[in-house]
């Protein structure tokens, strides 16, 4: 039987690629890989983003088929500050959360590496129906609730600046999510600033929405990163690359328009109804919204957060952003999944190169 040399060479190259991609049995593997993400919802919390899809669809777990490695996902309703505490107590290996708290953690000595962007977060502002607030400019002199030291805090300040106001023009009431809901319902605050988790309040008639960060374009949305601990990446480099392969496969799944409804169903486990996700992302490409690349836009936005944290006195120490970012694992994972040209690079203003 004759074997076509070209086909044989191609098959051999394919097998070699698979062998390189699979974590080596010769290299030590962790028995458990622990992931942390921001959680929403009453009862059992769940996430909205790349990690939650990777969890629900098993993308990361599949990268470790044939090995004893287990994966564990924890969703923190205490958001970024709670994730920082878990990292400080060595309870996590990877975490996905906003840039403001993960920069605070880094400045306070948490040994972490930024591995890839987690994409963007739409932010919204709502007011009590009995108040004549129609824009961010109308917040002057009003009481606004959100959780400080989060990306939402950064988002409100950015929105105020775009409207010609500053933080001094409003009173910020620092509350966790559930307490924010109670405060706006009790009329003890005038407005609430948050992410999609506040959308059900509109459906219940508790608030009227008057702001969507999409109106500012890419620069208005919230942002953050998926990071690892230094120790895990150093001790388990192949496992770290395998984790990123799973995350990228989850992100590519999100980007596929054929999976749009399934993604929203997964995210609705947070308690936000499926139909509200459809409304939130109407006319918006999920591929664009969840671009994982570390590019000029990523660096520019993180620099703005480091400045914000200094101005807010949330951090005192300087952070070397170039040293904090490690895109070597992302580069390998993109190559091994064949996704190196899937997402576009962006300029510092968010426009596509």
C-alpha cells in the first residue's frame, strides 16, 4: 500500500502539535486547580463572563482529560475585595475580576501575573422613578450607591468626568450588591451604579435606567483580567498554558453567534433573566466585547486604573505594569489552539488596528 508523503507529513505534524499541547505526564501536575470569579445572584452565586462559560461547558476540565487534575470554581459575592482575600490566604490559583481590585492586591504584595483580558463589562446607572434624573449630569448633589474599590467605582468617576462633574459633586454610598438593592428600594439613595445585575430592578419598577456605558464606546466599559499566582505559573507552566487553552476555547465559544442564546442561558444562572442579557447585548458583538488579547488598549486602560487607584488613595506603592503582565502563556495557548488571528489587536483608544 502506497502512502502519500504529503498526507503523511501533515498527519505527523498534527499529531506532534497535539502532543505538545497536552500537559506532559512527565511534568508534575497539580491535583486541584482553583478558580475564583465574581459571583452574582441569591442562593448559589454564579458568574457572568468567560470563566463561567468555561466552567459550565467544561472547557478547562477537558484540557486535563486523562490526568488526575480536578478543577474547582468559586464565585465570590464579595467581588474583588473577597477575591483578594482568598488569594492572600492561598485559596486560589487563578482569578478573574476587575482591574481596580486586582491592582490593589498587587500593590499590597499579592504575587500575581496578569495573563489575559477578561473582556469588557457594560455598566448602568438607574434612579428611583420619582426623581427627575435623566443623565449623569443630573446626579449633581445626589446620593449614588455602589461598591467602592471596584471597577464600577472607576466607571462612575469616568462617567462623571465625561459629564463635566467630579466625585465631589455626588455622595457615594459604599454598599455591597444586596444592600444597594435595599437602599434604592427604601429610597435612602437616589441612584444606583452597577453592572447587569441591576437590570432586574428596572423590570420590577424599582429604577429607571438613564445611563449605559456603551454610549461612550469601548473606553466606557469596565475591564479586568484573568490572573494566576506567581507560584502556580512557576511550578506548573504546562498546566498554566493548558488552563489558558481552555479559557480561549470558552471565549471562542462565546464569540460564535450560533452559541449566543446558550451563553445567555449560562449567564442567567446569576439570577439575571435570559431576556435581559439579550437586551443588554443587542447589536453588540460578543467577540468584540470579550476580546482576551493583551494589546495597546489593554495596557492603556490598566494605566488609567493605576492612576485612578493612586488618586483615590487605594494604593500607595507604584506597580510596574510591564513586569506584572506575562503574555507568554497566552501566546503559547493562542498558537496551540490555532486562535492567534481570531481576535483583532486594538489601538490604545480601542479602535481595531
